């Protein structure tokens, strides 16, 4: 296991939800990251975040692990859920709140 894989696994297990994004929830650096973090807030998630711009090697490992080429990447209860569009759909359908419960 690479050191990055261990770091990623520790991060996603540290909170109810976790978002790998550009920037931070308070200062997002892309529209998709902004929207996804707002959806997590609206769903009442206790979530952590990592700014992928601070470590692109970690982001490369994340992309390979999930076979997902873009950011943000969102986890709920340690499981990879997807990106912005999927999390928004889950929120609108009510499924995200069920997943967080």
C-alpha cells in the first residue's frame, strides 16, 4: 500500500463525510467544489476536507484508486460516493441524508 493510500484511508475514516476538493469549503477554488461542499453542509454532514491543490501526488493516487478523473471526490462513511453531480442528485432525492443517518 502506498503512503498516499494510507493517508487517504485515514482521512475518509476521520469524519462522517469527506471531500477532496479544490480549495476549502470556506474558500472553494472551483464551482463544482463549492457546490458539493454546500450540499454537504445543507445535508447536515459533519465533514472533513482536503485541498487537492496542496498535494497533486495524493490526488493522482485518489484518481487511480477510484477510477474517477475529476474533483471533487466525496466519501460518506468511508465509502466513495462520487463527484459533485452524484452528490447533488443524492441530496435532491433525499438519499444523502439517509446515507448520513
